[in-house]
C-alpha cells in the first residue's frame, strides 16, 4: 500500500473516485444524499496546498482510498473514504494515523471527524485512534487534541513522503512500460501516453 499526499494535478482522480461511489457510500462519506454536480463542485473547491488530501494506492497503482484534512480556525476536519472492495484491510486505519501526523506537523491542535451514528467502521476507527466520540440526532462527532510533532517525527514524515512518491511513480512507470510493451508489439508509442496518469 502506497499512501502519499496528492497534488493539485490529481484533482480529476479525486473527482472520479468520489463520483464512482454508490449513493449509500456517498451518504456515509458526506453524511447526506449528494448529487454528481454537488460532488464535482466540492472537488473543484479542494485546496491541495492549504489542506491535505492523502491518497492510498494499490499495486497497479490505483487510487483505493482518500483522506482529507481541511484546516479550520480552531479545529480541522478530517474525512475518509476507502473503496468498498478494499475495506477491512486497515487502509482507513493507516490513513487516519498518517493524517494525525500530518496535522501535528502543521501545528494543528485539534481535529474532528463527523459521521452518521450507525457507521460502525468509522466509529471503531475513531475510537481506536483515541478520539472522543459523542452522538446527537443520528450524527456522531469524534474529536482529539494533538501535540506538536517532534523533530524525529518531522524527519520520519518527510522520509516517508519522499519514499511514497518514488514508489508511486516507480510503480506507475513499470506498469505503464509493461502495458506499452505488450500493446505496441514493436511499434514506438507516443510520449504523451507514457505521461498520462492512470489514477
Ligand atoms: C470508514 C472507512 C474509511 C474505514 O475504512 P477501512 O479501510 O475499512 O478501515 P479499517 O480496515 O482500518 O477498519 C477500521 C475499523 O472498522 C472495523 N470494520 C471494518 N469493516 C467493518 C464492518 N463492515 N462492520 C463493522 N466493523 C468494521 C474494523 O474491524 C476496524 O476496527 P478494529 O480496528 O477495532 O478492528 C470505510 O468503511 C469507508 O470508506 N466508509 C465509507 C465512508 C465513510 O463512512 N467515511 C466516514 C465519514 S468521513
């Protein structure tokens, strides 16, 4: 599993990820019924520089999970989504741990996540991450205060980030190269094909 911060150039991958979710999974993620148009507007507003969008990738590498950290004045909101066929493999747990570290290294003192009260996986994930959960009118709120990251943790984040980007682009190159070789059968492919992202 590769987990890396996504860049502004990956906005369309995020859009496709959310648009591919079923109505029920959209409801779990956004705590309401949400149309394609509203999802698209939401993705248009994502700020990849101020906020953090983490992507989890499988070995293809396909985008299989997303975690967002949206900065607020006093506390910052986190949100998670993992592809249905990939759930139960601790991808969500890895995403929340990475997002905590990201928040701590950004100096964020408090994070929260909002979810529907019948969302057992999210509740378990939050409780395991030592977040305090409360429920009002069918909606749950989990919050946690954070300490600043240590120098060692900062170093760890940057080392991991660098490694995850190289693993991602390395894997992308290998997969692309493999598909080009099998497709081309001796013909030379255009460079644009090589550069087109598959996320
Ligand atoms: C919430 C979500 C991100 C968790 O992702 P995941 O990769 O399956 O998470 P994990 O595998 O790390 O599991 C997290 C916990 O949920 C539990 N869990 C997973 N699937 C479960 C299920 N179907 N029923 C009950 N518990 C379940 C796991 O056992 C784990 O708890 P544990 O650590 O006590 O064993 C995923 O279910 C999801 O995408 N849901 C839809 C979007 C959503 O609900 N977002 C939350 C609001 S922002």
